[in-house]
C-alpha cells in the first residue's frame, strides 16, 4: 500500500469520508503547483465540515419523526392572509424557546397548521434543538401503553426532555377522561421548562368537551396559554383549493 492509499485509509478510519472522496480532485493540482497544499487542505476541510453538518442535520430531522419534511419557505402566505409572516419568521429564530413559550395553531383542516409546525420543527433541527413531532392520538396511545406496563414515569421523562415537542392534531379524535389526565401530566412536566407546539381544529373554549374532562382541560390550558402564542388561522383549506384547481 503506497502513501496515497494509506492516506485514504486513514481518512476513512477517521470518518472523514467526504474528504477521502474529494482528495483525488486536489492531488494533481497540488503536484503541479496550481494550488498550495494549505489551500487544498483548507478547501477539503471546509467541504468535510459542510458535509458533516448536512449529515448531522439529516439525522436530527430523522429523529424528529416528521411525517414529511416541509419548510417555512414553501408555505404560501398569500393563501392564508390571517397568518403574519413576520411573526412566523420571528418564531423561526427559536427565540420563544429561550422563554419556554408555547405556540398553538388553531384552524380548520387543511389551512396549514401542520405545515407551519413542521417548518418550525425543521428550523429547530437546523439550530441543533432536540425536537420531536408526534400526532396527538399516537402520543395518547404511547402514554396509555406505558401506564399499563407501569413504565409511565420513564416515558414521561423522555417526552419531557425534548427542547421542542410538536403535538399535531389535538381534537381530531376523541380523548377519554383518563387520557386527558395523562396529557395533563406531560404538559405539566414541561411547564416553564420546555416549549411545546400544538395544532388543533378545536377552539380553546371547547377543549373540555373534546377531552371529556373539564378539570384536566382547564389545567392544561392554564399551563399552555400562560406562556403561549395562540395563532388562529381563518383561511380556507389549501388542500381543497389545490384539489379543485
């Protein structure tokens, strides 16, 4: 094995895979003095850093478990004039996380609540924020199963540790009174410690009916709304408009 092959092997062992793949493009220019060794090494390390950052972001997005990846740049604000673009862009700075604030998107199906919540979640991943996206019904099922298996405390702690928890579609499926209590425990555990984004098609005043537990609903709202941005989206369904166009 010659020196060049040993170099490639060493780079691979160091997990500098992009650098190992790119070095062939610099070998001849350096030998011909078209570019200095320092310049070549700088370009190679810059490319490796960019590659590793991109791969790290991909892993964070995968761990966040978004159903699809959507960005805020893809959102059609002109279709939903009730949404203030400047406000969403401010959320995208993740400044609300510093104050442990929550965001609640309220609106009919198809108006863009999930898109906005995913877009903010992706922005959070870009900034290294530990994020999880989960459908409310799936969350309830997981908490209920944990309770039945007597693992509730451990599972609660896991959900409480996420810096940003996105709970999608609260109210689309009925929630039993005991399930509402589990949801309250989670919200209470994150209260003034971590931020939560919730999307719902149910007005806050009707949460007691949907949760079949007025006391739990009031307790949840008390903790959510106290440090919360409530965004009411009044536009028409984008999906229906797209289907009819």
